[in-house]
C-alpha cells in the first residue's frame, strides 16, 4: 500500500496545502495529513481547530486521514510504517530547505528508506503561506480568498 504523510503545522490550512493534497490524492492509496506539534511555537489556532479545519476540508476524500504528532516527522513515519513524505514547493528557497531535510531523512532511514515526494504548488497558489494568512487575520484583512471554506466558516 502506498501511504504518504503530509506533515505541517497547518496554522491554518491554506488553498496551497489543499492544492498539493488534491493533486497527490490519485498517486497514493492513503494520505495522512499530520499536524506536527512544537511546544516552543505559539499557534494562532488550537490543535483541535486545525484538525477540524482539515477534516472538514477533506470530508469528501475517503482515503485521507488526519492525525498529529510530536517529534521528528521521520519517527512519525516509522511509527505508521510509511515510506513517503509529501511536500509542496512554492519557490526555489522552499526547494533548498526541503532538499536538505529530505536528504537528512534518507540518511536517518538507512534500513528502511523514506522517500520525499515534491509537488510544485500551482502557479496561482504559490504565493500563499500560513504565516501570510495569519498576518492578514491579525489585522482583520480579507484572508478568505486564501483558505478553504472550513477555515472561513465557523463550525456549525
């Protein structure tokens, strides 16, 4: 079974994240969207809110699971017996950063290689980042064009 982990903080999930998952969906039997927790980081949205945003966004995608973890992504992949990490790339800086992490992960998994699969974000979404969305929300700007409906509309 081809299972990929798509890790991130998703604070909040954006249309850029959605774009990557939607395009990767046919490539894998299952995608686990895994929210990494960093105790040192201050989040705008709680873990429960972020999980809810993602679950509601992908409610019509039966082979998507939403989970969370602490620690290294590679350790989480091992615990789930997953051999693929899915990452989105918006620009050359993302590539350089992600390439170093992917190479390190391969080195750390000598016995059971974990491959990182990169997808380029669609051109119309490559400027979107969670940090930009948080900044717009903080200053009461129009962030709705950058996030899925689940983030725009309070839970019913």
